[in-house]
């Protein structure tokens, strides 16, 4: 059934000649297994939502300049079709910047290979890249705007730009790029915190506000004062929060959120609940914040984007779902459809990863450089990168690495001598090197480019400063890019234990397929593939100690798990759980 466009009449939205209160939930299709899109959309309807809001992640679609991929979890047309089949309108947030606790806020890594390019500015090189992306996205999405009968009722211009800058001409550039791509025919809007609206709001363009639990009564009057007479809408009502490595798993106050939702809806305000479902940041696509407390420091986010949302990471209704469903039904007077049957979950008995292969036996051919350069310099996007050089001893002192992007393990003759963690503002290791020639290896993991704040502009990963020993710059490096795209070509498998950074492989058999959470508490720091799918990162500092494995990625019979770990595990075992495993806070 064709969707009717939403327009503005005075202080309210109108659709098909009737007032329209937008009751939306955020759910980013690229964070959810494609097989489950229909289930999640049905659950959105069952909670009483009439709209779904979704970001589009540019860096998942254009991994290399000019090479666009709209297959699999990037198939936005398939998602639009399913949303419309479920009777849901869609609010589209195409970026180019999205924040979203996603790698670099959605910016492709190759943008950072050009030291002269400046993201989120009027830099012609940046705007040209944005225009190319929007043009290609428009060929997919423009036919699905409501003016053409599709479900898309609104398109966002940029995203929370007011918290980053105040260049209105840049915002107009993004607006016109969207219009040129055919994405300007329906409502367009900007969104930001109420205190930043003056930095990025555009004349004649709808403004919505973003805020957290307990802030609605204070924030809406600010929007009314800034834009009197326009519809009142929360573009993001943060009914949850995200996790970062080394922190605690978020638990927010559902009772306060339920009362606040009832208050907003009761006043006739439109709301987008962020998130309806957070999903999973599979692979290496998590972002990072620069936290102001304690002090300014780098804080990468976890693979799980559970967000303490109305649906959990695996799409299962939480108690919050039922509370919000009751409130929406009471306010609207509409009885929602029944909740779909639950997605099956299973336990997997403990199994051992019996084979191991050393990273040292799986290095590609090296590149050469006088001094270390960033990943992007070598055309690499994500994963790990190894830098190797020679040094002569005897010598004792400090190996200085500079600002590591983002976590380095340092070896002399393949023996671990220390780590350098950007989170902790570490820049060097102390060591004593014996007489004669020795090999220094610096293995660097990109644990997630910054997705929010002023540090966003410099998204380089790897080593970005000269490396020195006792103040003397080291020259003559071999560089081994390790994007970790697939386990298929790994070699040198052994059934005995392997020291140092290594891959560990095991198999488990299933006759009936269901979702599970794999308990990774036996491992320290790395990531995992199952049947070639990168489930995400492992880090023993928590809070996340399990990885979500959706049933569509399993097969009947043997399934293969491969874990990369920087340190040899005492017992390399995995097991499947029905509930996620979180590290409990100390004390």
C-alpha cells in the first residue's frame, strides 16, 4: 500500500489529511542480520510504533572509493520494502556523518588517507566524496520516498552537527547534495541537543531535539522558544545507553522512561525512541568516544549495541517493551498487533578449540617504509597492522611509540615486552635489549576510530608518530597489513599449544539451528569468526564477555569457530548461552 507524505500544518504533522503523531523507534538495519529484519519490524508494530528511524552507514556501503555494495545487510531497498509491508513509515538518516557509536561515525577509512581532507567542512574534496555517495544512495532510495508512494516520510540533514561546528553554509551544502540525489522531496530536518540548535538549524527546515532520560520537561520548552509554532518532536529520546570497553553494562531507569514517554505522547509531541533495538556492531565497526571524565581520554565501544533498549541485542522484548507498548496503546487508543513468536535460542555444550596457528606463521609479504605510517597510508581500513624493525644492543631504555591508534603489543625477538593502550594515554614501554642484533615487532590493533567530537577529524589508525628508542628515531621498517578479512587462508595449524599471538580453531555440531551467545571468557584480547562471519571483538576488561551468534550464520552439521587472541589462553574453550554474559563491576 502506498504511503502518503507527511507535511506540516502549523504546530502539527499531517498525513492523508489528518493530524499525525509520529511514534518512532530507531533500528539500524545494518546492525541486524537481514533474515531478522521482518521479525524486528513486526515487533515494532506490536509495540505500537508507526515509524522506524534508521541511519545509513556510508563506510559499510562504499568501502573503497567508487565501489558501492548494497547487498546483504546493506540492501536498503529490501528493508524499505519490508517496512512498508508492515505498515511502517521510515525516517531516513543518511549522514554523511551518523555518530551512532559506529566506526568513524560512518566515514569511510579512505577519507583519512588524504592528510589535507577535512570531514564535516566545505572542503571540496570531502563534499565531492559526499556527493558521489549521496548520488549512488539516491538511485536506491529516492524511489522509496513517500512522494513516490514509498515509506520514507522524512530525511535528516547531517547529524547533530551543532555539537561539532557552526558553519551553516556547510549544512546548506549537505542539504543541496541530498536534494540533488533526489532525497529532498519529503520532509527534511536537522536534529541536535537543544543547546546547539543555533549552530546548525536551517531556515524553513524542521528542527527536532535529542535528549536523555529525565530531560523532556526541560528540553521541549527550549525547542518551543527556538522554533515557536512548529511541531514538537524528540528526534532521539535516549531510552538507554551504550557500553564502552572497561566500563559497566548500561542499566537505565525504565520506570522513569515509561512515565516520560507517557508525558510526551500525552502532550501530542512526536517521539523517536533511541534505540528500539540496538543490535550488534559486528566485525571491527565499533566507534569510540573521547570521554571527558576521567580527563580527556579515548574510550572505544563494545561490539554489543544492546543499549538497554526495548528489544535486547538479539531482538527479544525486554520488560521495557511491555511498558512502552501499554503506554502507546493507552495514549493512542489503538490496540497493537500481537507480538510475534520468540526467535529460538539454544545452549551449545562446551567445546575446545584444539588447533592453533601462530600469527608469526601467517604474515603477508611486507611493505617497506623508512618510518611507520598509518593503516590508511597502506590502503588498509580495519583490523591489525604489524611494524617490524631491527635494533642492536646492548641497550636499556624507552621505546617511544607516540599516540598509538589504538592498542599495541610490543615484542623483542617475538617475546612480549609490554603493551601500549591509547585508553590509558600510554605512549612507550621500557625494556632492556641484550648484545647483538634484535627484532622489534609492534602489533597495533585499530580498536575503533573516534565517532564523536573534535578528534573525529583525524581518523588515522596504526602508528602515526615516529618511533624512537631513547630519543633516537628508528628507521627502516617492514610493515605487514593484517585486515583479518577471512580465516580461510590461515596456515600452520598445530594441535599443541602456540605461544604469542595466535589463531585458535575448533568445531561444534548442531542439528537444530537457533541463536546463541558464545561465552568468550576463556580468551583475553582479540576477535572471533564463526563460519567466516566476524562476530566482533573480545577483551577481558569487559563488560562484554560473550558474542551474539545469529542462527542464520550457522549450518546443520559442523560449524567452525576461529578465535584470534593476543595471548595464549589457558583453556581455549567456548560454549553457547541463552543470555549474554557481562563482567560484573568490581566490588
